[in-house]
């Protein structure tokens, strides 16, 4: 797992800033969107260490700085170009070095090229290809949850073309960052049953056209490489409707399914730190690739996470005997108590406490809400097989029993019912209503059930149904007997995982996953460079792990495979990509519009029957415009106030000079004791009196001003 898309994007951003303008100091100007892209992969300290005086936002009010160059890193949007032209109008900076986060629209580029004012100030013009958000080392999102209704809502057909073009540009931006010009394959259902079944074919065509244009315009793309040519697999959420509904018991999937994780610009979770001490506090903690414990644990089954926590605790106690106590079993609570006293390891202690708390909360939920019983039935619906891998029986009775159980959460009852409907290929309308009443589900949950039609499954079927049951996308193999017990609650294998296995083996069905262009002999299925082990026999269950291979195999350049999932991907699908990378010595990346958890999927499914205007889809909002203050005329600088003429004081009367000898002769000790004053001072004339009076008055005025000034700080 040496490659990290986070590090790749970080290096692209920092190297662009580093080499823009050489060693000269510069201002970095960003917009609201490009700021998020930049700070997702870097920090402000990283940037300010690269001869950047400060970071400004182009939409905000800013001071004119005509003696310094500006490096603009901007999003290629019309209103941002308007902001840029306003800067050129004011000659806000000395020279402008323009860097776009993705390719600028040709009309806007022509606008800049035809402007003499712009051309006089532009010193550099380039594209950086960072228009995506790396979330993990091999996971990228576009942070676009509105993509789901645009792609699948019946009322959004007029938005689809522009949306697919935007998605294509972002996918190509990712390919550009990775230095890939991949072969493109896309999902085409064997038996199309829904309107969106053509989605992937259109999207793949847009991506191919965009990629061709990008390669022609970018000199040196793709760079020379000894790696096999990459592959881009374009799929959408309808390829696997089971994945977002099933309970999964790996750590990351459980955390995002069961806990109130905040998933915005950052993924965060609020937890209590230093519990039971004077320093106890509720702290919002980030969950990211910077957290080594998270990276090590996230794809483990929850029982393995708890075992690892205990093992790590035991190792710590062996290394620190002062914490060892007789008969002190390593339970979650004893570990938490011990951590509360480790003030010298603040950062690592807080991270470890976070994972102890999250694991404990997940297990509490698992036990209270009977997830082992729920999941067992879910797996039967998804596979059609029981725990012994034989045809499942009496599923309706098991379903009704769980729907009646008050310990089973309402959302879990809805998920069970939806999985049962998909498994049966639809139910009679009356049966759906009876089951909903049994589950005590509100009427609006019925919209969720019926909207599954829009993703290719069927909710309601007629009394005389002549439609043959849909065949599974892939033939699933039974696990070896030794593995069967371990996988009883994860019997369902995700379609993404099976697709990757067949792609790497060279057996992926070209009728279901066609190419956008017929592959040449060098780029065809046979050239996908399977590993030295027999790939036709390999699977994620049986392939040799990376550490077990020969050095020559591990050192070979890795082929890159990009899976793009339109409409949202699950954390289980992300895990499948990591596992394929490790099992087959590939670099597999998952890119998606947004990450899904079951709760979000159910909400978005319900929204597919809501009036489109109530969804507040960004594409239907008024187009953003440049702020008006950018076009206001700057106030002229204040004119200097004319100085009042100062009245001349009469010159003081001077005493006639006295010879040194006479003066010395008249000196006496009485002068210092207040006796007879020295000559020339016995009777000061009236001019001297006026001079002293003026000085006294001036001193008094200064004192009053000073008192007024400090009055405000008292």
C-alpha cells in the first residue's frame, strides 16, 4: 500500500506553490471551493513555508498590493472568472500566476485571452487536476450527495447531461493526478428494468471523450511508465442494492452505521476523554488516515478489534511494569482507566481512548438491538442460503418474528423488509401493507420500499407474474468448510469484490462490462498482468497475501485499477478495493460521488418520490455571482488637511553677555541654597514671564490629551 492519493495530491499542490514565481514572495489567492480542496490535503503551515506571505479568498474584501505577485489557485467557474477580471481591473497585484483546479471552460479561456488588461497581468496559466477529495489512501469522493437524486429521481432528467459532464471532468482530474490513461469498461445490466440502466454507458462515453481531450491538451500525459496500462471500471449504485442495506461487522462499517459520526469536510466523532478525572471533557475527534490506530483496525472484524485492543494493552503493560497488577484482566474498562493516567502521552492516549469508546458503543448497540439475529436473516435474504450454505427455509416466519420484536430498531425493520422484497423479486401490494403494519412502520416508509424500483429492483408484483426471476450478476462460490463458520454473518460477497476478481483474472464478462473502445492485443483482457500465482484459481479468500510473495513479484510496478461508483459507495466496497490490492498486488482505488451508510441510503431512497423542488438540489439553485463589492469604485485616498498657521511668539529679550571672569567672581554657595539669584535672573522681564506662561499652558494641554487618551482603557 505504498501509493497514497492523499500524498499524490498534497505533492501536486505544494510543488505548484513552491515553483510558482521561484524564490519571490507571493500572495496565494483561493476561492471557497479551491480552499476546501487545498486544505483537505495540506495545512496552512505547509503553504506559508513556501514563500507565501498570506492566503486570501477572492470573494472577500482585500487590500490592493501592487508591489507583490499573486498565485491564484481557482475553481473553473464563471463567477470566479468574474472575480478574477475584477482584480485585473483594479490591478490588485503586480503579476498573476493562474492555476485552475481542473480544465477551464473554453469560452472563459477565450474571454481571458481576448482581454488586453488580463494578458498584461497574467504571467503563467496552468491546470493542476485536483478537483476531488482524497478521503483515504485509496478512496476518493466528490462530496456530492445530491448526485443520487440527480441520477435516479424521475423529475431530474433535465439535469443529468450536465451532471454527467461534471462527473466525467472530476474522474479525468483523478486520472490526470495518477498519470493514467486507462482502458474504460462500464456496467450494462443483462436485463435492463429501470430507466437509469443506461446511466453507466453515457457516463463512460463522457469520460472517454473528456480523457481524450485532456490527453491531447496536456503535454506529457500519460508519463512514460513500465506499469501495465490502468483500467477504469464505471459502475453505479444499482449494480448492488444489497450492499447499502446489510449490517456489516467490520470496524469502519459498524462505526459509520451505528454511531453518530459527523461526515462533512472532516469525519469526526464526539467522545469523552479523561473520563472519571478532573480533566474529563467531551471532545470532537477527527477520524482520518493520520490516525494509525484507525488505519490498522478499520477493516478488521469487530471481534478481532477487541482482541487487538487487549493484546496491545498487554504489550504496553509488559513494557511498563508500573501499570501491571495481579489478576488484572485486560477489559475495555481497565484499559480506559489506565489511559486516563497517562498525561504524558496526550495525543496517542486520546486516539486510543476514542477507539475504545467507539468499539464499546458498537458492541453495546450490537447486543441491545439483537444484531446477530437480524444479520443472520439479512444474509439469508441476500444469498438465498442459510448458515450451512443450503437453500434457506421459513424466511417469512423469521422475518415476522423480528418485525414484532421491540428490541429491533425501526430502521432495521425497514432494512429487513426491503431486503425481503428484493430477495422475493417483489411482493403483492396487500402483503407489503400487512408487513408494514406488522413492523409498525409509518406510511412514508412505504415510499422507501416502492422507490427501490428506480434502482432496478422490484417492489410490487402482479398476482400473475410472468417475469422470470433476475439472475445474480456473478456466480458465487461456496467457501471452504474451515471458512464457513468465520463468515456466517458475512456470507454475501459484494459485487465490487467479485467484479475486481474477474477483471484481474481476465474473465470479466464483456457483454455486462463492455469497453468504450475495442481493446488492442496489448491492452486486452489477456494483458491485465495477473500475478505469478494461478489467477484463474485466485480469489480474495485464497490468494497469497502480499508478504508471502517473492521479492521480484512484490517489486514489480503495480497496475492501477480505478472503480468509479456513481450514486454513492459503501465502506464495505472501499474495504473490498483494499483487499483486492493486497491479494493481487495491484493498486485499486475507489472513487465515488459520496460515501453511503445505511441511514443515508434509506433517506435518499425515500427522497426519490419527493417533489424535486423540495430537495434543494444545487444545480437548480440560482447561479452564484461575484460579490458586488469587487466592482465598487475604491474610495479616493484622504486628502491631507491644510495646516493652521502657527502664531509667532515675540522673541525673548536676551541679556547682554557677561565676561567669564565677572561671572565666576559673582558665584557663591547662596545660589544653591535659595539665596541671591545669579545676575540676569533676579528680575525676569515681562517677555520671560509670557514665555513661561506659554510653556506651562502647552504642558497642561498635553497632560489633558494624555488623560483623555487613557480614559478609554481604564
